[in-house]
């Protein structure tokens, strides 16, 4: 059995969790969120967590579950809609939020994974995002200095992995999962399917096993839908 494979989420997170962690989390809405691992974080009872994630899922899904239990102190996020508890905690001052444009957030994670402490970008110049940040002029235009994200722990959801930790994501579930995986000191991946080493096409691997320390198989999963919009049935 692979040394990277663990029986379940609680086992995979053993020895990694403590209060005040900075966790980089993949996912976009309900697509590609590491739901088994997030449930295990919630059940562990750790608190005062900071999450770097595009959003916090929706009410009581994904990171939203940890907001309900008041285990999250700060969110570094881009899109923060569709979550009433997030909104309530932010407006009441219970939750600290650092807004980061989506492209900037992805690049901050990627930069952290590449060992780059900071980079300049035009995105956010002259907006709330720029407050308190250093600026520099290049070729007559102003740029913001953004910092790379160096997380204590990365939590990622994937489609397939082999027992060496090489990972494949499926379609839009790829989203923030790759940069989130690379910027953590330890990366834990939950997958739908584990396959033997050597069975994945090398050209199709999105995340090399060198970035992955622990793996769990989380299947079966329910395919959740954020919004279901239907048309009223017309009378016959």
C-alpha cells in the first residue's frame, strides 16, 4: 500500500491540525471542494483558522460548515456571495475578510508555491483592494505589490490520483485546486478514484506527486447543485 494513502480524512489530517492555521483550499462554489477533508477539520474542533479560498461555498456546504461552527477567524477570498452566514458574520465584525480579485488570488497561491514572496499587478489599483499596499510605477503606470500565499496546509479535491500522488482534475473542478495544492507546506488530496501508479497518461497529469503528501478516497460523492431553476409546469 502507498505510504501516501490514508484510510479516511481524519487519519490523513492527524498531526497536521492546530488552532490559527492558514489553510489554502481548492474549489469554486461547490465545484471541486474538498468536502471530506473540510468535514474532518470541522469535527476536529480547531479554531481561529484563516482560509485562502475563492469563496466559502454556500450556507452549510464546504467552508460554510466551519463558519457555522465559528471555527474561521479570517477569509482571504474573491467571491463572497451566496452565503448568508458569511455575510452576517462579516457585517457584524465577527469575521475578518481580505478581498482579493480572482486572478490575483490564484497568482498569490501560485507565487507561494513557486517560492515567490511578492509580485506587481495593475488589478485593484485605485480601489479598496489597494488600501495599505505598496505601489510602484512601471512605464508610467501604477502597480500594486501583492504577496504570495504560503499556507500551513493545502486541502484539495481531485478526480483521480495514482498511489504516487500524481493527480488529475476533471473539467471545472480544476479551478483553484492546483495553485492551492502547491502553496502549502503539506498537501492533502481527496479523490474520487485511486488508480495504480503508471496507469495515468503523463501528459494528462495536472498536479505532480511531488506536491502531494497524503491522499484519501472520498467516494461516493453527491453531485450538489448551488441553484436549481425550473420553469413552472404549464396547465394542460
